[in-house]
C-alpha cells in the first residue's frame, strides 16, 4: 500500500506503467482514472485489472491510497479476475455497499496510519472469506515471479500435472491473463525497474532475457506505449524504492501487505 498527497495549480496527468498486480485506488481528492481503451473515466474507489497498458491518472488535488494486490490474492479479495483484465471498475460493482462503508470510514480520517489500518482490515476480511485460487495456479504464479517471467508454460503444466489447455483455462479465469501474457508482463516489470534504477538498455535486455535491445524496445512500447528511455524516468515508478528519482517529488508513504 502507498499513500499520496499533493496539490498543484495545473492538471497533472500520469501514465500508469503496467504492473503484475491488480491495483485498487481509493481517491479522496479530485483524481480521475481513465481507461484509454474504452474511454471510460472513473473516480472514487477504483480497481484496475491486470493490463498490458492504456491506463492513466490525472488530477490537481491528489489524496489517494493505492493498494497493489497479487492476482492470487486479488481473486479472493475482489471476487473476480478474468472480468477485470484490462478494465477499470468501480469497487462498488464488486463489493456493493461494503465499498461505500469503507470509503466513508477512510474519508472520515486524514491520518495515513489510520487509512492503512482500515484498508488492511477490509482486505484481510475479504481474503479470509473469498474464493481461493487453485493451489496449482498459486504455484505457477510463484514460479513465474521467481523466474522473472522466464519459464515456459509447457514446463509449468508438466510440474503441476495438468495439460497445457487446462492450465491456460484455469490460469486465465483466476489470474485474468493467459499464462504466456502474464509471464511477459512479469518480465517487462523487471526490465522497467532495472531501467528506472539507471541500468543501460543493453544491460537490461541481456539481464531480463530479451533476445536483444530491439526485442526489449518492442515489448516496452507494446506494454507501456513509450520507449525504454521514457519508462526509465516514468513518475509512476516512484512508488518503488528501486525506481525512486527523488527530484522535486514527495516520497509516498508505504506499507506492505500480503
């Protein structure tokens, strides 16, 4: 979880760099999250599903709590997965009146510590009672993340004793992306953070498992809509310590939860 607060005279627009997690935005200012693919705008309590790009945020009076959820956790917490792929959805559509009550409690306090605690308690309750992913799916996701996306789907299917078709179907329904796409997203995320940490494009391409710099360039453009050079200085990555640039920005408050 990370909390952001700030006010500017002019409208700030920020491209959201794709990340291998579902993202919950709880906005208390005037922020607007836009899904570029459908053109749908939303504000308030919003869930952005696993995406290959196309989401941006904008606003002047920023007061926001961001929660990143691993797909294996989000399946239980949100009660949906495939339906959220590439989409921006109002949290009330998933949680009903419970979303309204939680937002009211969060709005009633400006303390970041209290907001973290309220959000964490709500997530924990949902996680305990929500539908768990198959153990095989959780195993495959962990293997993908540990290998930084550099593992073949056929090997994963063999390791869990499933056919490739069964793995594809179950993984897609519970994670929100097909296994191969999910692995590509994880690899892209690792590369994006290496770029943001100051490593050269050539070094990142070699270290991340890309065939060459051109291959990395194509993937970055496909996922983020910008070049590796632009990704390296993307403000959205400032939420992560490894990508922190520090120049003229307020460091966000963070708290981890899993």
